[in-house]
């Protein structure tokens, strides 16, 4: 075909086909048939080589022009089809603003977080501020200042996790209790002192009521005329507020801690009902805290005069309290990160916000 008139016919045929397409697939088929590798225009271009120079002079530019125009027409059609598709979608796919939103999964607060918050609120009402220490402690704050004798086996009774010795041979520890915060507070603040110190503590232990990491809230009161009656009253008031009943029965058992004298442990009455733990009835006792009057040596170690200042301290197991209040039977489940367990025992963050701000 060396006649440009035929090219005109071909051009109008293809333009007509382009105009008749209704979707991208159809348009692409037309493109392939006309200017694709084996399309009609491309085949004609391949014939250029066999033409006389004179013919080629005419047909070369004619074919190139044709190819460009068809390409442009295809692009224009493609854009037109796309915008028509968009228009159609805008008309048919309306957003129904009256549909209810799909529920998005919300996280829940771990019972430990919940109980920590409850404790802070209860003790804040009694005038206690919150103090903090560090999880990695030195021997002085965790033991020595708390009147654990140097080299005494008492240092091992808490199944301590020791860190590798540092350059001068001292071994830091993962704190075995929150009592070092007593020391930090007495060394940095003037009495009267009234603080609680919530935090993680670590001991090498593992059974139904022991995990190697657990939580305590330490309490410390240092003032001029503090006595054991204040300690007992504070803890019994706390129990009633925490369990929201006066019926929780507690007993104080004499005990020994190097840092308090006299010392006691407090247990609450409970029973197991099926799998759950129920507080206030039954024949079993669960130890929930250690307490006592701060030992004069400890007060002296912190630079205060024990003849002027006395006080009491307690350290309660937050995890045990959570087990008792919310009925979870096995402490180990608290730290297994099982979402189903959390969904069951967890708390709504919104409710907690209300509780902390007193707006519920
Ligand atoms: N630190 C003790 C423990 O972890 C508890 C305690 C705290 C006892 C304060 C007396 C006073 O077992």
C-alpha cells in the first residue's frame, strides 16, 4: 500500500473504532491492532524498506504522522473513559453517613495497672504522695542501708538476681523489693514523710502465687510521733477502701525484717471457689504485705535522728491484691500476654479515667 488515500481510510476507520470503545480493555485491543508491534500501521512501516526512495519520501512522514495521531487519539480516549468511570462511581457509590460505625477493637488495662491506680487513689486520699526508684539497684539501697548485715545470709533470702560485677567488683541487683525507695526518699526529703512507691520487683521464684517479676507498693511514714497503732489503722482503712467492704478479715502475724522492728505480715481471709479466689470468707489466709516500725538503724543510715523521728513502713504485693479482688486464680497468667485472658480480666481505659479523676 503506497497510496496516502488508503492511509486516510485506515485512519478514519481506526479513529472510529477508538471512538466506539467503552472501556480500557476494548481501547487497548484497538491500540494493539493498529499501532502495536504487529498492528496494521506497524506492518505498513515495515514495508518502507522495500519502497523506492521517492515513495519512501512520501509514505515515511505520512505513516509517522498517522501513528502519532492515532497514539494521541488513544490517549485522549483513555482519559475520557477514566473520567467517565469516575463520574459514574461518584454517582453510584454514595457514602451512607447514617450507617453505624464499625466497632474498632480497643485495648484494655491490665488488672495490675488498674490496681496500681486504685492504690494510688486510696493512699492519695490519706495524704500519701507517690515516689519512685529504679529497677536496677545498688547493694547499698537494696540491702545495706536497710540494715541487712554485710555478708549475712539474709541477702540471699530474697532469691536475688545479681548483675555482672562492674569494674570495681560491685554487683548491681534487680531490686528484690520496693523498700530501697524508703532509703532514697529519707535521704532526699525532710520529714514529715508520707509516700507510697509502686513498682516492679524481681525474685527467682515460680509457682501459682509467685512470678520472677512482680509488683509491690511500698508505703513509708516518718514523723515525730508515729506508732504501731497508726500502721494498723492505715492498713485496715486501706483494706476496707480497696475491697469496698468492712467485711474483709485481716490478721497480723509477727515476722522478721531487718529494716523494721517490730515487724509483721498481714494476711487476708480467702477461699477458692471453683477456679476463682474469693476474699472475706473461707479458711485460707493469703499474705498480702509485710510491715513494721522502721528500724532505728535505717533511720540513722539515712541521716535522721531516731530519737526524734519514728515511722512505719509496709510493702504490699499488688499482684496478690489483684488476684484477691478480681478473682484470677493463677498469678502466672498475669504475665502470659494472652489476649483472651486480658479481654476477660482487663479494664476499660475510659472507666479508669473516670475513676482517677473522680467523675464517674
Ligand atoms: N520489703 C518487704 C518484702 O518485700 C516488705 C516490707 C516493706 C516489710 C516494708 C516491712 C516494711 O518482703
